C-alpha cells in the first residue's frame, strides 16, 4: 500500500500497523510521536492501529540534548 510519510510517498505491506511502520523505520516507539490523518496515535495503540492506502503519517522523533 502507498501512504504519505512526512510528506513523501512511502510503500508498506498491506497489513502494516503504526507499530510495524516504526519497526520498519528502525525507530524506538517510545522515542517518537506518530500522527495519522491529523490525529495523534496513542503509544498504547501503536500495535492496534492499522494503516490504510492513502493515509498521511507524520513522525516526530525526540532527541535529547543538553
């Protein structure tokens, strides 16, 4: 399936969840915020929220510093 990830086209397996996307991108789910179709996805639901053709996904990664 084709989604828009951070404004760019991205291809995923047909049954991908938000958690699967994070894992495919090698991201730690605890260190990112994920928005699907203009709504924040709760971290507790990452494995349950299925992505669909045409979804718009934005991922923000938290970076520590000092």
